[in-house]
C-alpha cells in the first residue's frame, strides 16, 4: 500500500489589521575581545493586503543591550530612566532612542521577499530590521525532505542558506537550516525554524553562525519568535 506524500505551499497569508509581537535575541562572542547581547521587542501591524502584496508597519517597544569590549562593560535598557543609566548607558540611549520612536514600513510579497522599505523618521540602520526572518519561500509545493536555497547580503557578508523540510504537521511546518557565510566573515550556518502552516508566518527561528573574521573566531546567534496578538 502506498500513500501520496503530504505537500504544503508556503505563503505569507497576512490579514489586514492583524498585529504580531516579535521578540529578537542576538548574541555575538569573539573570544576575550568582545561579547554582545541584545534583546529587541517589536510590534508589527499588517496595514494592507492586495493580491500577493502586503504592507506592514513595525515599531520597537523595548530594547536592551549588554556589551563587553576591551574590558569596558556597557549596558542599556530602554525602559530605564536617565537616572538609572550610567554614562555609557546614556550614550547608548542617545544612539538607540531614535529607533524606538521610528516607524518602519515594509512592502513585501507572499513569498516573504521585501520589495521596499521606509523608516520615518529615517534612522540609520533601522531598515536592516525589515528582513530579519532570513527566509524567502520557494514557488513550488514542498514535502518532507524538500530543500531550497536563499542568498542574503548582510554588512559585507554573503549568507547562503539551505532549508530542508523536516516535518509537516497539522498546524506548522518545521525546517532545518544549514549554510555558509563568505565575504567579510567566513563560516558555517546551522539552525531551525517553525512556520505557521495557515498564515505562513515564522513562529520561531534559531540561527547559529560559527564564523572567522580577520583570523578571529566569532560565534553569532539570532533567535526570533512571532506571536499574533
């Protein structure tokens, strides 16, 4: 007896008016030279859906950062007042505060490709957050074992991702991520991702990168969760 293998077509099926809470955690460690941890809470609202095109607005609600560099410790927490921050924290607040007040508008398609990004006001580095999900879906239907590739250029690095479908469940699709980084940083990428089967929204992703930067070993981790409000 043989059964037809289940297939799934991954598409972003946003509904106008939907709001998602996103949490992103990033860490970088470069031996004893530098370590950095950053947590960002964001809200994303779907403001328009027309055919296969969508427009979303993203705002930052909270940001924390801890950094150790050259023996100096710097910490920043956007929920703390100036009185609660040290001098380094106040300096970081001056750099980060404009991002917390900005609105990031992104136009994309149902494959997850970002077509156009605009930050208001235009804050340097803000638009980098528009495409942090690290996935663009293939046009064809997928089954368990299916793979596809996606390339992304990020700050002088060329990231080549390969996605493999490890399971198709009733409510979600699970992926294994592998890949390579080249350019300014070379190394290997590993990770996992779970995608809501109905909406195509990545529910969570974990990406680890073991990199070499100018002869220095660097480990980078990025985790993200998306929850519908």
